[in-house]
């Protein structure tokens, strides 16, 4: 949601003692006009997305599968789905010809 610069700005605000924040921000972002622009952008992005995040938080209370899952490396992975008609046809094919093995398809080969 936030740009790299906005995330860095928020990190500078969130970390360390509160009394050092103005000095850290001035070192990381020396231009005061740019600091005000970053604040404005962050505030507007947060305001626009607030109702979406509130809705998401309510929905997560009823459906935990909405929460991101970690794949062990700290990154979430997309869910894997198999088309139900493909699953069904594969099962029918195995039942009708249990002794016949199909040759592997080459990638990009027309079906």
C-alpha cells in the first residue's frame, strides 16, 4: 500500500525513542517539504483504506482462512487449487483404464 519511501518514513517514526524521531527524520529526509508530502500521502492512503481494513478485521473474526499463512520462510504463499472438473475427469480416466498409462505431455503441446 505504501511506497518504499513512505515505509522508510513510517519505520523512522515507529522505531527508537520518541524524542529522537525529529532528528532521525531530518537525517533520513532532509527536505522538510518532502517530509510534509510523505506525511500527507501516508495520511490520505490510510484514510482511503481504513474502511477496507475494518471490514477485513471483522471478516477475519469469522473466517480465519483470510489470515495469511506462512510457508516457513516468513513469506506467505498463494493457495493451490485444482479445477474440480479436471479432478473428476482424472478419476474417471483412472477407473476406466487402470492398466493403461498415459505418456507425459510436453509443455506447450496442444491438447
